[in-house]
C-alpha cells in the first residue's frame, strides 16, 4: 500500500515538472527522481524498514 501511494506521488511530481521543463531537462530530472524514489532508492529503503518491523513484531511473541 505504501509503494502504491509513493508511486502516485512520483507520478504527480513528474507531471508537474514536465510542464515547466524542456524535453531534455525533463528526461534528466525524471531519471534523478526515479533513482531517488524508485526501486533502487526510497522504495528499497522502505521495503527494508517494513521487513525489519515485521521481524520485530514476529519476534516479540506477545512480550512488551
């Protein structure tokens, strides 16, 4: 669900940028945004954090 929300925001960010940039500028900007927010960037970091959180919950066994 978080990735779906992130993808929607990436799409909006790129649409807004495309309005004010030349095609070459937009291609470079798009690449940078997707590198930072995509599968090799924030998406990967979020997946790791969520996975760590799941492990913490599983390892608690009801203890506080």
